[in-house]
C-alpha cells in the first residue's frame, strides 16, 4: 500500500521545538518513581494528623501546609505519567506509569479522606481564632470560605473514603475511550482541497 502523503508523523519525526519537554518535570522515570515514594511518605505523615487538626493554630497550619505539598507532588507525578503516555498511547511502559499514578492517587485519597469531614467539624469561630493567631493561615481564608459554602456536600469520613476508593472505577470509561480513539482506532484518509490524500485524526 502506498504511503499517504498526508500521513500523521510519528513523535520522532516532529521537530524538537514542537514537542513538550517532559525532562522539565523529571529527567528520568527513576526520578519520577522516587517522587511516588515521597507521595506515600507524605500521605502517611498526613494521616498522623487525624483527630488533631483542630488542636491548635500551629497544628492547623501544619496540616494545611502538608496538604499543599502532598497535593502539588501528586499532581506533578500524575501529569508526568499522563503526558508520557500521551506521547504514544500504544507504549505499554507509559501506560504502566499512568496505572501506577492512578492507583497511588486512589490509595492516598482513601488515606486522607478523613480530612474534610474533620475540618468541617471544627467550629468556624475556632478557624477565625486560628487565623488571628497564625498570620500564615490567612492565605487559606478563601479555601476555608469555599469549604463552608460546600459544607452540605461533604460526606462523613466513611462515605468520603468509599468515594475516594471508587476513583479508578470512575475514570475507567474515560481511559478506555482514550485508548480506543488515540491508539486502537484507525481513521480513513480523505483528499484535501489540493487533491492530496491526508489521514484523518480524532478531533
């Protein structure tokens, strides 16, 4: 079969100037894996705050700061894995990275699911007192105000844990669709306005 003149180029055929540089996130998969372990370490540290979030302004600041650090690192590891897979959805090693990142996200989500219910159990007057005592807490004022707005939608610790554990199931449909359309499904070719045969793409 003759090669289509407008066939999609492989990633290797695309000039480096037009490819994203995942090295800016991690220089290697080993460095990424090291941060996965750090996520687990931070999650275990976070769990140590269970039942103590409202103990003092200092503790309150500590748990919120740790939450930020854990969230940023989880986002970084997941984004890297997802973008690595998106470079080539047929690459099994890249698929495995996403599976590891998703699995860890679900486990960590279940571990820290106590956080919001426990936070909402602290009287708002206590929050305000903590904000007066700890100036660094003032940057969380909007975050706390938003939680108050969503209070009726926050579940019990047990229900939040169940919701967190369902993460992989909830994402499975989107993952299957992505693999099907980006890796398995072959689109036909058409002729453009100049009469050249070009390969159709999804989207």
